[in-house]
């Protein structure tokens, strides 16, 4: 095998799965090939460390973690390999679990599984997290100075987790968040739909996000966050008016329910024009608002009139949940003015994600035999792969 400095030809490899014994054997082989005797002190679990550190062109790394998996890479292993920086620009991390496993055993903790990896990924631009519950315990978090896109799906963050995670980056352009419901009770029969005490409130999230003046896209899907029989205190009126670069906004209709929204009902007609920045291009509302739908109708008509007077000049698209249709009279007026202003108005549905294995425990559909190709870590190293996908199961230690 040639030394990594001489690798010139790069190609992607299909996903490969290896067990602990093969991981240990591969690690020993790499020790001999790379001539790094200190790697002999590492365990099978450190194979991932060696793999990502010995690929000079690696920019995209996708990692699936099994329940109770330890750190993806350990600080001691990075030190043994003399690694202080990695060229990674995109990292995907997700938990391999069914819905029941995720909510009974817990979602993945970003600090526990990825802090050492993120600490040396100083060029990271995109971080995708699936089935994540935050970064506890409370302590400083690695800085991500180059991060532009932060995406969390099927996740559940508290106030502190969200604030610290957003504070770790300074030039964020795209923020995507999709909440899942809370931990199930001990009997594991039903999710905690009505308890949102562990989850951040949108008004506070807007405050944390407002520090990022570069934000162009905010997708905040809180449909599965949960409710409470009592009004959260303190309720607040939030606004995106002072986000100078914001173009695309996605919100849950329920955030304008009287249970969460502290605005004066007498001023409902101004709700949307006080909410949106002049730079807005697309605005989508998903979910249900039931008895408070009329409040949104009044504010939507006011937005229509504002557009007809030249406000929000870049607005091109407004979408609402297909389960919350406007009254026929309101819809007719809205469509007429929006059409004249060149703004599209439509009903749509936005599906939320699920866990890796969904409601069942089976593996994803296997690739047909004639299309499968088994590729191990050595082959990836020989090719200098730009992208790798890693499956980590409990027991690699």
C-alpha cells in the first residue's frame, strides 16, 4: 500500500459492516502498514480513529451508533495518532434504534459520543444529528467556527442544550430542527405527549438564534414537542423581524395557540407582519391550531394587504397545512391578492422523520446480492476515500 501522501485516485465506497474481531485484526494490519508502533496500544474501538485520521481527503463521515455506544473517537487515540485537526466538512451522526428503544433507553448524547471528534473537526461546515437529546452534562462545548448548517431531526433539546450548541458556532446560515416526543414512562406503553417541561420554548429559541445575523433558513418543527395542561410561564411574543438575512421560515401552527402565545388578541391582524422580516422569500406553517384558526386568518389577510402595498418584496411562496384550510371567503381573498402580487399560496403536508428502524426492529432493506460489494477499511485507505459510512455497535472497546 502506498503512503497516504502519494494517494491520487479517489472514489466512493459502498457501506461496509465489520465485527469486533475483524476490527482488531484490521487495526493490527494498519499498525504494520503505517509503521506507527504506538497504534498497537489502541483497542478495536479505535479503528474508527485510525480510519478517519489516515484519510487525507475525507470530507464527509456518516456514523450510525448502537444504543450505549461509547465515544466515536477517544481523545487518547487522537493523541496517540498525533491528530489535532481533521479535514471533515460534513458529519452525520444517528442512533440505530427503533422508536421503543430510543424512547425507553434514551436518545443519543452528543457530548458523550462525539465531543473528541468535534474538537478536532475545525473545518466542519455541516452537522446532521438524528435522534439526539442534547449535550449534557453542563460544561463548555467545542467551538465550531466554520459551521454553516446545523440539522437536528427526531431530536429533543432542552433550553441549555440548544443555547450552548448555537453558541458554539458564529456563522450559521441554516438551522433545521424537528422535535420528537418525550421519554416514555417506565411501562413503555405510551409516549409523554403532554409533557414539554424538558423542551425549549420557541420564544427562547428565537432569542438564541437572533445572535446569528447570517441565518438564511430556519425550519422549526415543534409538532411533536408536547403540551402541558397549564400555560407555560412566562409566555412570550416572538418575532423574526430583526433577522436581516432570513429568507426561508418554517414554523408549527400550534405556536400561535393561546396556550403559548402571549400576544394581545386585539392585535391578531398584525401578527404575521410583525413576525416576518422584509427579506422573507418563503413562509410555511404546519400542524394544527384548531379553535384559534380564526386568529391566523385575520393576520394572513393583513399580510396579504401588506404585500399589495409593496412590503415583503421578495416573498414568493406561502404554504399552510392541508388539515387547516381557511374559510372559503378568506381563501378567495388571499389567493386573489397573492396571485396579483406574484406570490404562490398552497396547502401541503410535511412528514416528520422516524428512528432508523422505525416502529419495528428489522434491518433496513438489504442491497441485492448482485449489487453488493464488501469493502473493508484497508480498501478505503488505499483509495483515499472522500466519504465513509461507519456502523458502531456496542462492544467495541
